[in-house]
C-alpha cells in the first residue's frame, strides 16, 4: 500500500518522511487533497534510473533487430575479444 502524506509533513515531520523514504518505497505527497509530489530515497531513484536506461537499451536492440540487422554471433564476439586481449 502506498504511503501518502500531506505536504505539511515535509516541513513539520521531515525526519519521519526521510525514514519512510529509506524503507525503499516512494512517498506520495498531497496538497489540498490532490497529488503534488513523489519523494524517494536517492538509492531508489538511482535504481529506477538504471531500470529505465536498461529498458531503453533493450528497446533500441529490439528495434535494431526488427530493422533487419543481424548483429554478431557469440562466436564472432568471442573471437574479437580474444584478438584484443592477445
């Protein structure tokens, strides 16, 4: 279940909000009963960004493949790496 707090808690209960964020889930902040902000720990933010970057790379690879590019086989990649290392 999401954690939802009023915006006044950011000022009045900052330490509590920080503790909620460090539990690993985002905290939804409301203003006048409407959603206003999402607050999260830096660690959670970095994980989300890493996932987004991974999904973007996967999407690029899928579109590259769909456009007819064959890519390289495992054998070709390994041969290339061995040449670089020797």
